[in-house]
C-alpha cells in the first residue's frame, strides 16, 4: 500500500513539475530517440527515365518529363478492407 501511495505522489509531483515548467517537457520529448509525434505526408513522384525504367523519388523529375504525383499520409491505411468485414 505504501508503494502505491509513493508511486501516486511521485507521478503527481512529476506532473506538477511539467505543468509549471513546460519547456522541460518539450526538451524531454525532443530527446526521445525515434519518436515523432506529428503526422507526416510523403510526396512521391513516379516517372520513367530515358531507358523506360520506372523511377520513384521524393523530388520532381527533370523538366519536360511526364510524371504522376501521389501523397501518402502516415495516418491513413493504404490496405484494402478484406472481404466480409463491414464498417
């Protein structure tokens, strides 16, 4: 019981500290490895090079080359819904 009370007090203290010093919370969030809390959109360009091979890049092709542009959103499922599953 004492351990639970100690845990609650420590969590409340940490919460109050982060409430009164929000810059510390931002610094902690930035220091986390590999954590990106924002949603991203990737823009992809699809085009054929001079040899007729498909190219997929994140930069537009050279001037005068026909291309398709697609935007992929991190928070959207790109897989089709399996048959038999209803929304």
